[in-house]
């Protein structure tokens, strides 16, 4: 993929590559946007995690605006999944471990693309960060 930057998004409990993958997409504390060509990343605070409703939709729209090719997380709810699918972003779920581990699994094609939401709406509501 020379010449084309590939950015992936990983849900994270913290702001470093040693942080754990957060199991929630819409209500994760941070998104790590990782550039596979330059091996650089930025941590983005997920402001929608505190939303009363629509966190998955808001988070999905934020990530779609970052021009990522794929999202890696523990689980996707139906609204977030729909937003990402509409934006043409590949989704990978049921991933755990560190963000660094998730990136390596992605690079080595060890992740299976998600074909449907994993959890019901409001899955992350009320869960502690």
C-alpha cells in the first residue's frame, strides 16, 4: 500500500500503545488513531462517552471524520456498527489485550472482520471507565 496512508482506530482505556483495548466502542475513554505507514499515533478523548444516548452514533461519526480504514474494539453496538459500515470502515471486534497487540494482530491479518453488532443498544451505559 505504498503511497496510501492507512490509519486504524483502536478503542483504548488510556493514551498509550501499552493501554488496554477498551471493550466498548461508543463509551471508551480514548481512541488511538494509528498510522501503519509512519508508525505514529494520536490519542483522542472520546467526548461522547458521557452522552445520555447516541454515544455509538456520535463516536462513529467522529471516527469516520478521521479517515480511518478500520476500527478495532471489544464490541460494537448496532448504531455504531451501522455508522461505521455506512462510512465504509472495516470493523474488528472481540479484541482484547493491549493496543500494541491489536495493531500487531491487524498487521499480521490475525483479526476477523465483524459482520454484525456484538451487543445490544446501550451496552456500555452505566459501566465504569
